[in-house]
C-alpha cells in the first residue's frame, strides 16, 4: 500500500520562511536607533533571501515531483543499471540482458529500457576497462579481447566501443 504524501502549499512555505527571517532579524538586529537607517537595506536583504529560498523550494519540489512520478520498479532498475555500468563496467546490451534475465534483475522490458535510456555511463571507458581486465588477468591477445568484447556470449559492446578499447590498450 502506497502512502500518499501531502505537500505543503508554496505560499505557506514562503510565509514560514519570512517569519523565520523576521525572527532572526529581530534577534540579531541590535540597536533600535539604527533601525530607521537600515530598514530599507534589511527589507531588501530579506526580500532577496526570501526570493532565493522560494526558488530553491520550487526547484526541489519540481525534482521531487519528477522523481515521485517515476515508478519504483523503474527507479530500482536504474539503480541496478548504474551499478552494472559504473562498478562492473558492463555494456548497454549486457546490462539490459542482466536486468531482464530470470537469473538477474527480473525486471520487465519497459523498466529495463528506461534504465538503459537514463543511466549515465561512458560506454567507451567501460569497454576499455573490460579490455584491460582481459589483458591483465587472462593475458589475451588484442584480437581475442576484441572478439570477447563484441561477442553475443561475451560482453556485447558495440564494434565501435570495442575498437576504442583495443586502440587505447597499453
């Protein structure tokens, strides 16, 4: 059962911020004889602070709204894809297959595709990292590494990504 989150209206947040700023200003305001001289400056500063806080709140609400509209299954698939891409240095196709595998993530195809479309990864760098692993741990030739990188039974990188890796091996 999903709990519905109640959002505080923006105007209420702004009112609370203004009250807090006024209280802080009153506590740190100091000498009342300077109040008339500094009132315009204080008002301008308070308005600027309120504007900045309001902008920040609106940005955070926009971000939360977008995140809340993404189904949990999609977010979970994206989190797994991020780990596969940025820790295990897998290819796009390899990640997709792992996410949808009955022995892997068991995500539906649409959740896996969302993850692939939204994961932030450098696929060339991933191919190079895998190529270095094969070179260092298995002492494979460049031709064998290339074949392993593009193989449908191996890493499943694109030909371009695999060639980048081979071109940049030591």
